[in-house]
């Protein structure tokens, strides 16, 4: 899936990961690649949508990737579906 950066709402450190969770909730295959472009020729970064849905940026004291801690209801859902929403 090819996406322009300006099409991802609320551009922040966590917005792409939130966008991946939104795509999963809409039924997108978690194994599909998300390619985020700044212009039409070169992608800035890419990730599998399922991986991105499980991640977030923690900023204490510096930005770094960590696994997302979903609310308990979503953890229960992930046990049944194998996908963290």
C-alpha cells in the first residue's frame, strides 16, 4: 500500500503506527507493506502493517520504539484473532 505522508492524519512520531492500527481495524492484511512517501519517487520508510500496528514511539528521555500497550479489551481481542488492533 502506497501512502503520501500528508495523507496520514496528525503527523507525529506515533501517527504512522496509529494509521497502521486503523488499517488493521478496516480489514487490511497485516502482512501487507505500508510505504510512506514524501514525494512520488522515493519512500521515506516502509513497514508491514501488522508490525506497525504493534509499535509506538516512547519519548522518555529520548524517542525510541516500544511495543504498544493496548487497553485490556484489545489485548483480549488479540488473543482471539492473533492481531493487535
